[in-house]
């Protein structure tokens, strides 16, 4: 695959989780649930999405107003296991209705992410310290578990017309003759991204560095989905709320309607597309050949068991070759000793350093 340069033994790989994006105002997973049912835009589509989510919670988890919401992993995993196997989740929720609800939940998640972004001076300082933008031989790689584009926005602010290498074959939405650059900053987004859309027909993936493309195009929202929850939901209401001509949501190559391209909080993730195969392949190689791993805002959640296996594989792949392949493994968290314990259990004596004062503490120590 042309996206990976094996001449990177002395490089640093950053593994970024939700805590990294929290520095830019993006909510943590634990802060998402309540926002799923409290989002208010005055839009007919958003109102019906809120109703659909609440209806699902009532039918599936016996939830009522005032009760704690189930975890996002439980919400998505129940949907994914039933829909993928072709079974109902109770008599009211057919596989078709569950797939529609999943698309609505993804759209709502992107809407929440879009409301809260702010530029972070700490993130800017981090990138200035570790990314040599004037050097053709980059010594810094990024592995992300987030869907947001916090990293891309900060990189673009620091260097105009910066090249990004998404480590997969993908095309610029605004100019399909352009594509992700192998000589750009390597960013492996393990669970997909809000600025990607995907064509299920010709299997093409597209990106936009300037905005959350999936949200902007309202990708994944389908008229018939809304009538599953409200038979009286009219085409007129849908078209007025979408306000994007159908041709604007068409694949640049085959004209099929595009959809989001992410993996959710579910335990039943499906990395089935060619893009994910390439991304995960390149991420393992970056991690294997890097001499320094820096985890920022990542807590090794149980739902990420595939990624945890990839980390362990990358750590051990070349370990038999001696000290030259030993890695510095550093973790940056914020007032969370439980994260320290989890990393200590996973990496044992190989854990080099744990910073519990957040990104500010790490930057101060690095200067």
C-alpha cells in the first residue's frame, strides 16, 4: 500500500482519544447520552429524531424521564446485533426500523460535535512542538479514535494548504481529481471521520478538510426512515428541513447517494470496507516502527478490544530484536487514576510515564 513509509523507526506516534478533543470543547462520551435527547434546533427533522431516540429508549430499556440513560455501547450494540442478524428487537423494532434509527443517532452525534468546537492553545502548542512542518521527512504520525476533525482544523491553522494523508484511497469532495496525499501528515482515523462520506455502490470515499462533510450533506438521512416513526411526516417537511438538493448528495463518480463512514460506540463494529483495511494496516505499521507512543485523552475502553489487540501486536512485533526496538509509552490524562491503573495493567513495566495533569502538564514538561 502506498500510504506507509517504513523509514520511520525514530518517529513519534500520537494515539488520540476523546480527552484530546475535549481540549477543543468536544464533549466526552460520558457527556453524550443526555445531549442525544436534549438537542433542540427547532427543526422538524431534529424534533422527530429526538422523539425516535426516546421511543427506542422506552421500548428497549424501559427508560422514563428522570432516569439515567443506558450507555452508548448498550444503545448501539443492541441495534447492531439485531439489525445485522435480521431479527427484531421486540415486536415494534424491525431490522429496517433499527437501521433507520442508527442513521438518525449518527446524524445526531455529528450535530452535537458541530456545536461545541473551539480552537485550543494547548493543542496548537503540542503540534508546534512535535510537527516539523518544514521537514519533508515527517517524524510524527497520528492514530485517532475520534470522529471529529479537531486535529485537522488545528493543523490547517498552523500551516496553510497542509497535505493530509488519511492512509486510505479517498478523494477530495470538492475536486475528485485530488486525493489523500501519501506525502501528507499521516492520520489514521480508526473509527472513521465526520468529514468523510462513502458510496456503498462504487466503494469510493470522499473527504473535506474544511467541514464535517457528513453533517453538511445530511448524509444518511432518508425520507422513508422518518415515516417509520411518523406516518404523517411529509416529503415537504423533509425537503424543507434538508434544504440540500439531492444531486448535492450524490457520489462524484457513480451518482449514488453517499452515506456517513464511521464505526459507532457499539461492541459490534464492522470494519468491512477497503478504507478500514488500509487504515488499520498502516496504523499497525506506524505503531510497530515508532520508538515513542504518546496517548492523549484515551482510556482503553472495553469496546475497543480490536484496537487494544492491534496495540499489543504492534508493541510485540519487533520486541525480540532487542533494546533498539523498545518503545517509550507515555500516557496523558486529566485527574484520572483509573486510567493510570488500566494502562499499567495493559503495559505493565513497559509503561514509561503517566501525566495526570492533562495536556497543559505534558506540554510544560516537554518544553
